[in-house]
């Protein structure tokens, strides 16, 4: 391979990694979206091929049949990429930068193929052999790239399996409940599962979405897809509104532009939502608004209930003003519930798959000293809380949406490693997290021992209380099937009453 070919492949690798991390992981969060299941399967297959090709181009000069095998892998990769382009166009609206990046990647890859294919054709005509070679630093770079891309292949394959397991089974539509619910953020990790619950109980659902293609890929014609609030007539009947919209908090560092995006997607959007509700002939009875336990800031070992005030820092200010914006709906006669949500655990998406990925490779780590408290909730319990907030008129104001038993970070990481049967020996110093993530490191380092005092007082019961149980249910091996036992024949006298035979009846008569 020539130096130009190696440079092109290096650029392709770096830009591909940028696209994967920035768009697939941080921006779109594809591993948590049921609509992305087919796209993730294509990504996993393509990443597996790249993992093999990187090692080949790093250390091997294939010839004969081996060169033909490499050619076959390249042709397969091109076919998968075309299928991926079609799937992306069907299921989601790509942002401008992602489209530009895909165009650049296609040009670079075309140039790479223009150089490597003639070389492989020549190699294919040679006698079958494998010659070890080295390209210096390029070889080591491609080796690291191979391990990295194979890790993502495994991650995406696991996500496909988890999303398939959590997919709602096909069922006949239930009788209409007579309720109409508007859900914002409906294509997200929590919103998509909530919509399925609402449909399963017969509710009519309006889905407010910025990407109609993604929404249709998820729900089809079972919901009403709305791209703008003002597209709904003022006489539209909406009984309840669930506001889950908001750009992901975990992702890119909280730069000034990133903070502005988080602010607009929560506070400004909630203001817009309430302005639209004012235009309706009849306001909904309830607004269930998402918030987060970031409201409380760093609280050390103190047990935190809903009576505590807001903490300090950007996350606390964001949650406080978000709840203030939602509370303005009370002036319209609406009941407002602000759910302060903890870390949501589910194998199909959210933070858990990202935390479990390094742990699967034995690279799980404790954050900081590990003594900080983590407050969490299983996704099914959170969904039941949202439904209770919609239905129960006693639910109002701020309510902590967390499991009753918080857990320290070190204990959580040890339990995660034990569940996956992996060792735990790494720790990430707090100073390193602060250096890399800035104020966003507070998500991992702040101690928040939050308990659901109001929810339990209202009679809500949790299915999952302990983090160890949640991790075992979500990531552990399935329980063993009960053994099948043959029915035992009783040794007692036969007490079963039988009909007498005709002969016996005749003999008794005589």
C-alpha cells in the first residue's frame, strides 16, 4: 500500500469516529431509539468489517485467495453503506453537519477505493500467501482503530438485541379510553416507551416531533404526528400534556453554545407550549413536566426530599427555571406535576448501556472517591409514575422520580461489574473528570441522596427498590427454566370412583 492510501484511510477513520461519537452517540443517541434498530444492525455489521480490514491493512499483505477475501469485504461494506444511507433517509432527518460529513466521507472513501482496488486485483493474481508487513505508526494506529470499532460493533449488536426485546408486541387495539394525551419528546428513550403505554390503554396520542420520519418509523399510523403546535386547531381536545422535550444533558461539554441549546430546548420550549395552550378553547387538565434531581445540586450524605430548595450551579438553575416555566400553566387552571427524575436504568437505552460497555471489557471505573450518592429509577417504574401523575388528581407540584434506595457510586460500579462477571480495578480521579468535562462532571461527581417521599405518601409502590436487583434484571443472565417433572403416581389405594361393568351389574342382580 502506498503512503497516500494510508493517509486517506487515516482521514477516513478519524472522520468516521467523529461522525459516530458526535452524531450517533451524543446527538441522536441511536442505541436508545427503537426506530434506529435496523440502522444499528447495519452499523454493527459495517464496524465488524472495518475491524477486520484495519488489522489486515495494518500488518498484512494479502495475496491470491486472501486478497479476493479482502475485495469481498470491501464490496460488502459498500453495499451495507448504501443500505445505511437509505435507512437513514427513511427514519430520521439528518442535521446539516452530518450530511456534510457523510459527503466528505464518501469522497474520501471513493479515493481510497480508487487506489486500493487496483492493488488488490494485482495481489489477487499472485499465488495465495500472507506476508507480514509494517507501516510504522500507521500500523499501530489502525490496530487501535480496529479494537475501537469492534467495541462499537459489540455495543450496537447488544443495543439491537435489547431494543428487539423491549419492542412492543403486536396486539389488537384496545377499546378507546376517551382520553387524549399530547406528548413532547415522544421519540426519545422515555417518550417512546410512554407512548406505547398510552396506546396500550386506549388513549389517543398526539406526538409533537421535530422529525416526522423518525416518529412515523416508530409509531406508524397509531398516533397523530404533529411537527408544529400551531398545526393543531384551537378546538382540539387535549386532556393531558406530558412534556419530555429537551436536548440531552449528558453529551458535549457545557460550553456557552451548549448551555444555550439546553436552555432553549427546555425553558423556552415550555414557555412556547404554555402560550399555545392559552390559545385552545379548553386547556388540558394536567401538565406533567420532566425535571431532574440536578435541581438539588451537591448534597453530600443528606437525605433529600421534595421539601429541599434548589442547589447551586448550572444544572440546578436549569431545573429550577424549567419548573418555574411549567408552573405558569397553573394560571390556566391546570394541575402541574414536575417529576424530578434520577438516573433512568434500562438495558434498551439511556445511560446504562454507555456505563456497561467499558465494564463488559473489564474497564469499568469508580468516579472520584466513589462515596457520592446516585439516585436512580427503573424505566418501567418511571413510566408508571407518569401515568399516575396523569390520572391521579392528588399528584401535583414537585415529586421525586427516584427509587427508594439510592446507592453510592462505588457500590453501583462494583455491582455492575459483578453482574457482568468482570473485574473492577480502575478509578477516574475527580480532577480528571473536571478537566475533561468541565461543569458537566457534576453529573457524575455530585452526591444526591434523593428519596421519593411524596410519591410513597401518595401510595405509589415501586417494582424495583435496589440497584442490584435492577442490574440483575436488566443485564444479568436470564433465570433458569423450571425443571419439567413427570406426574408422580400415588402409592395410596385407588379412591377414584369408577362405573361398574355391565357384567358386574348383571351378577349383582342375580
